[in-house]
C-alpha cells in the first residue's frame, strides 16, 4: 500500500471548513424551513421538483434518482406526504409496476408559501455573505466536483 498523501495545513483548513460549514449551514436552513413553513428539507425538495415541471408530476424512480435517494426511501417519504395531502401517487400508464408522484393543489400552495422564506434563509446564511467573486468561485468549485462525480447541478 502506498504512503497516504496526508493533507497539508492549507488543504486541511479547506476540507474541515467545508465539512463544518456544510453541516452547520444545512442544519440552520432546515431549522428555518421547518419553523417558517412546517416542511422538512425532503418535503421541500419533492415539492420544488414537482412544481418546477409543467405537468406537476414525476415518475417515482426518476424523482428518486434526481434526489439521490433509493426508490424505497422516497416511496416511504411520499407516503407521509400523501397523508398530509401534499402529493398523490398514481399508477404509471406505461408501466403497471411504476408510480407517478403528482403535486396536489395543497402541495403547490405549500411550496408557494414556503419558497420566499426559504430563499431568504439561503440568502441570509450563505449568498448575501459572499462577494460576487466568491459566488463565482463557489459555483466553479461545485461544477468541478459534481462533474468529477458524474453529476450535474440541477
């Protein structure tokens, strides 16, 4: 086994800073979202994905892939959202085993109500703290790493 390439001080600072920032930022934005709208991050991700489509629907497997979740995890979460009237599940017309997740009027109202406060939270805790140059750099970093991992910014 080759010798490990240990992180130098600069690299360690960047890595540790990123890890702590991500954990704290995600937690703060999730707290704000829950406080302001009663939605979880997962609820918001499902609702925003559905509301972004003209048809207001996604096949379960496609949505799970988009969210980087397993199909079973998303199915369980969608079941909880169905109980709250935010989405419905329909059979897939071209695949009897597949399911289509559909945004309800109540779900659309929930995302429309939540979005302004959510974007303000994102601004307050990240976007507005950075210069235009820092935002460009952050975007470049995200694209580089996502490309390496075979993903894209969605």
